[in-house]
């Protein structure tokens, strides 16, 4: 092998000279060749630093990576997706003009760190994704003319961006809605954009029917008491702040429960279990044995067919009232005294009472009793007699299944649901109620006004159609239809704040008990 490489003396220098001469000839040959043409998509014409593309079906791929200027004109694509120009880090001028583009993605321009001039003129853009220009750190000129921008909440971010950017932007105009048509986008006042709305979304499904729901706080924990006649129980659930769900806690036997009412008196927890049959009872929670023990019976001769239960305090004393829906019983008032609740007053005998609402306004406690056989009756507390005294009737409504109240500003309102006929919204005028609104509600047994933050709602159920959620319009002083919820035969509605979750519970007589969460939605996002 060594013999093969053995050369005569002086031959090595000659061979080196020949090799160097050959290498120089190769270099001279390469220098005479024209520059290599960069790769270029079929629909484009390219030089080393420019590309011009026409009639493309999509944003061309494999463009020269050193390209500085790119023109996309009269192409066939209508959408430009994320990362469409990735890899073109040297691109300074991008003109996407005279196409039929109607949508960009939020990250369409990601990776264009050198882009200074961008034109999207004469396309069909109606909106732009929020922060679509954010990756363009040194953008100096932008042209959006010749598009059909809809100036709604989706363009609010653009108005804000235009007010704060250093980029020079040619004047652009709104195509719609009519009130903004031909208005310059740069001049739109931000106060004109009402972009915050709300929604009730299904949050948790409790796999059982129920006819009442009562949230309560005890020993710093949040609970929910549900009347379940089909399960012969008052079911108590506990809110799990970690899992953010309602969990099983305890059950009280109640074969025909229609209402399970919790009361916390002097730090002690009591549960009134009102039943259609077999009598009604009061239970006491024993924290030592961690169980509910029966404390006392409720007179079955007085309360024969309970339908609703309301608890309240007057002058420091605890009371609860039971609405009796039988012909032979009486709606009755019970008062706490030392170690139990005792009969205090028979309020309304021989009527089919359906619901109770306690109103403590203007320092005058009142109890309103609704009935399926007559107009609702208003009772006012007499401090002298220590009893409720009949004050009058709500004559505008001949019968009502449920009665609730709310205050809006300085005015007091009543909401009354009817099974046959429209439900009514009435306003107190100082000496009488006047009707301000009628709501279609055939088959309604339950309604509930409630306040979430500064927004007021009304849930109105029906046995024959979807539950309607209304929102209070402060300007019109009326409820306007807001949302439908698919709840079967609701028997109550209950608003329950749980930490940062605002919940609406809808116990159903025929189906599952549904828990909805109130969420705030920013339409400009």
C-alpha cells in the first residue's frame, strides 16, 4: 500500500500545483455562471427579494425565505389561517389586495417580525380577529380601505388599537350597522359599544326530581335543602369549595315532602319538613352525633296540606308560616320560644293557599298570601297586637300560584304567576298596586325574581313550555325576554351565590334538578 503513494522526488510539488490550478479554474467557472433562481410557487413570479402571486387557491408555500416584498393580488382564496407567512422573517412589504378575503385568523401574521407595510385593501373583510396585528412590532403603515367592516362589538378592540398605535392607518369606514354606516372607524366613541352580556349555562345536573330548594349557611359552610317526594326525603347537599360542586351530605326521612325549610336560630340548625301526608315535623341538627333528630310535630289538624313555607324575623323573634292548600286547613304562623316553635296565629282558613311572601319594607312587615281560589291577601304586622292583620287584597289578579317581590330603585313590585292566564308584574303606588306588565305563562306554578350583581332577572316556569328568563330593563321599567332554559315542570327557582360562582337552581317535578351558572360574556373578545 505504501508503494502506491510513493512519488519521485519533486513530483509532490508538481501535483500540488496542478490541484491548486484545477480548484481556481472551478472557482472561475462558478463566477461566470448566473445566480441560481430561488424556489417559486407555480402561481407566482419571484426574484431574490420579491414575489408576485396571482390566481392562487391558497397562500403560496415555499416562497423565497429572503423575500422582502410580497404581493398577493386577485387570488381565489377567501381565508388566511394561522402562521400563513411563517418563515418569511425578512418580509418588509406585504400587499394582500383586490382579493375576496373575508376572514383572517388571529395568528395570520405571526413570525413577520420585519414587516413595516401591510395592505389588506379591497377585500371583503367584515371583522378582524382581536389583536391580529399584535405580532407586527415595527409596523409603520396599514391600509384597510375598501372592506365592508361591521362596526359592532367585534371591532371595538380595533377602535382602541387605532387610538393608541403609532402605525399610520389610512381612513377606514363602517359598512354597517345603519347607525354607524359611513362613519370613520377611528372616530367611533367607545361608549357606544355595549359589549358585555351574560348567559346562564348548565353547570351541574342533580339526577333526581325535587319540588323546593333552600340554600343556607351553617357553621361557615354552604348547604342546600331539597324536598324530594319521590325519594321520600329532605335531601341536604353541601357545597364543595375545592371541587366547586354540590355533594351529598344527609337525608331526613319525609315520605311526601313538599318543602324542607332550614332555620338557624341562635347558632342551632333546624329543618322544617312539610309533608302532604303523615304530618309535618321539625328536626334539630346535633353536631355531636352529626345527625338530625326529630324535635316536634306540627299540628296536623291545623296544617293539613302544606304547600309553601316562609321563615322570617320580626322585632327580634323568629317565625315561620305554612301555606295550607286544603279546604279544611288554615295557613298558620309559628313562633320560636326557648326550645321550640309554637302556634302563634291562624291566618287564612278555608282557602286553597299556594304561596307566601314576606315583605319588610318601610318598617312595616307584611305577609302576602296567594291562593288558587281568590285574589292574594296582604297582611300587615300589628306591633300592638303582635299579630298580622288583614290589610287588603291584590284585586288585579283573581288567583295566583306564586307571589314574589323585588325592589328597583325606590319602587316595590310584586310578581304573580298564574296557571291559567298571564302572569303579572305590579308596582306599589302608595295606596294600591297597578299593573305594569303581563307575561305569557300558561301552566306556570313557579317564578322568582333575583339579582346578580347589578343585573335583575326573573325566572318564569311552565308545565307546557320552556322556562323563560327575563332581564329587567331599567329604562323601560319592564322585564324583557332574555333566555330560554330547558327545564321540565319546574316547581321553584333558587338563586345561590357560591364563592365566585353565581348559581340558579331549578328543581323539577318530572325530571332532573338542574343547576345553571351565571356567566359574563365579553362580545368584543
